[in-house]
């Protein structure tokens, strides 16, 4: 079972896409185990995006993520990291496949609506950065056996 950090970024919140994004992740079969709505401060933004420091888009990226509130969530499921990134689509919306969130709702890489962890290591780091352990609520879902089968 994997866990992944998902951020609904300021553009998606401003555009009223919180429900649409959660709908797609829920419908896929992923399970929400943590969520908070917050204004990101400079320190959290710089830590979260430390890997991009020095890149030409870094400063704009930090301004973007701190510009307005975000919805931060942890989603759980088999192959959750790859599954969520697939549902989000490619980083550049014009390269994202039809049916993905970035294809269906975005045009530019600098306003691409969502963030999702890209590996088990970054998922663990990012979940620890955004959530205290006691803010995670794993739960049993009646449909689990119909979504997560043996084979
Ligand atoms: P995240 O899930 O947000 O991490 O996206 P990603 O893993 O698909 O992309 P990456 O980690 O490479 O970049 C992080 C974020 O930086 C992207 O989601 C974009 O918002 C932004 N970004 C990446 N490349 C560019 C770029 O060339 N120009 C601009 N303006 N923003 C970029
Ligand atoms: Mg990334």
C-alpha cells in the first residue's frame, strides 16, 4: 500500500476545482486519509520546492504556491504514487493526455493545478513535511475488498 501527498494548488482553489479533483481521485478508488486547507508560508514553500532551487522558474513557483490557499491531502492505495500522477497528467498541460486533470483544465506549466509526490522517498518526506503523524487517519472502507483484490 502506498501513500502520496497531493496539493490542490492556488489556481485550482481559485477556479473552484477542489471538488472536481477530489471526485476524480475518489472515483479512481484511492482513499483519503488526511486533508487540510491552508495558506502556505515562505518557509514551507521553500522546503517543499527545495529540489527546484536555482532553476529559472523557482522564484515564480514559490510565489505561485504562496499566493492563495491550497488544499493539502494524503491519498492511499495500491500504486497510489503512479496512479495519482497518471490522473494528474504530464507536468506541461499541453503534453498531458486527454482525460487527465491537467489536460482537461489547464494550459500552462506555471498554472498546472496540482502537485503529487513522485516516488516513495519523496512521498514519505512530503507527507512528514505537510502533516503531523496524528493528522493522518487511516480507516477501513466497506468497498476496500472490491477495489483492492488479490491476483
Ligand atoms: P509537481 O507534482 O507539482 O511536483 O509536478 P511535477 O512533478 O509534474 O513537476 P516538477 O516537479 O518537475 O515541477 C514542479 C512544479 O514546478 C510543476 O508542477 C510546475 O508548477 C512548476 N514547473 C516545472 N517546470 C516549469 C517550467 O518550466 N516553468 C514554470 N513556470 N513552472 C514550472
Ligand atoms: Mg514534482
